[in-house]
């Protein structure tokens, strides 16, 4: 269940991260605004995926939004910390362009590492009835 929750989180984060990095890099933005955009979009898409599922269960938007915040905030935050930390620490990754293998390779590896670090966080939360354990209550 923790791996599935983390994969769900990774999907939203990856969509946001990749989109943010591509937009910022394509427009020639600096590292800070590009990273901020990527993080904002990662949270947006991460929450959106959870919202979609909870809203489908017939829950009102306010409740669904609270469920998404409770379920995903820590998971997305850890994933973003690891993902962006790897990119920042990887030599020359912050300066790589869209056509560079380094851009895509460092992004893929950073997301994979974020998955492995975040899975135990989700397991811990689910074991305490928090995180995606709350979301699963709305799917049944």
C-alpha cells in the first residue's frame, strides 16, 4: 500500500516537476524561479490527482481538499526535498538544457531516489491511519 501511495505521489510530482523544469528551462528562467515553479506544480498536480479520486466518491470539494492536504502534504514535501536536493547537488544539473542527457537523466534519477526515500514515510503514515490510509476510506 505504501509503494502504491508513493507511486501515486510520484506521478503528480513528476508531472509538475517535469513541466516546471521544461517551462523554466525553455523560457531561459534562472534556477530559482524554475525550481519554485516546478515545486508549485508538483504540489498542484499531486493534490489534483487525490482530489479527483476523492471527488469521484461523492465528497464535497472542501472535504476533498482537506483530505488531499492531509494525505499528500508530507509525502509531496519529502519527495520534493529529495528530488530538488539531488538536482541542486548534482554537478551541472541545474545548468543543463532540454536537449542535454544530463537534464533528463538527473531528473529521472532524482525522482527515482525520491520514490525510495518517500515510500517508508508513506508506510509510517499509513501505519498510523494517516496519509493515503485516509484517502482509501473514500474509495470504498
